[in-house]
C-alpha cells in the first residue's frame, strides 16, 4: 500500500527499504544503537515494514510484527532528524494504524520518552512482562 502527502510517500513495499539508511537512522536511537545491520535485515524480512520517503529518498522507517488477527507490536519508529517537527511521524503512525493487516488488531509498543506522542493515537500505559533473549 502507499499513502501520499505533498512530496512525501509512505509505503509498505519491503523491496523499497534502504537497509543502509535504516541502519543509519536506527544507530542513533537508544533502543537499537548496538543492533547489527544483519539483525536489522532479518527483522525487516520478518515484519510489515513502512518506509517514509521524500521524493524517493528514504527519510523514515517503522515496522510491525503481527498475527494480523489479534495482536500487533509497533517497533523501530524513526524519522531522520532533519525532517522531525513537520508532522511526518504522526502521518506515518496514522498510515500504519490504518493498514488492513493491522487496523483490527490490538497494537502495543514500548517507549521511554514518547508517551505523549503515542497517547494522541489512543495508546495508554499498561503493565507488561518481558523476557529478554539469552
């Protein structure tokens, strides 16, 4: 699927994802800084991916792991810092939440610093248990 807004595009076409750009964007985040490019590639292959593009150049990324019926987990949402503050992150999340494989599922995510951003999309804090990989 594709969504368009002025000179921007959101697409779930995995083949359009620039893995090098995604690795670069994620390398500056608190949650992925140490993840290898190979691990990022595998995570992309096993997720519904969303690229945000300005005139064909990737400027954002997000992915969702889902069973497409009950539950989805939103991960790795990142916008190039030069394009933040323009409403593109909100648009990206809106597109994701309207995707037909996601919109009828419960969606969860984890964040340390963006609670108010996601609350605008009716996300709320809940308790969650986690088992880290060994």
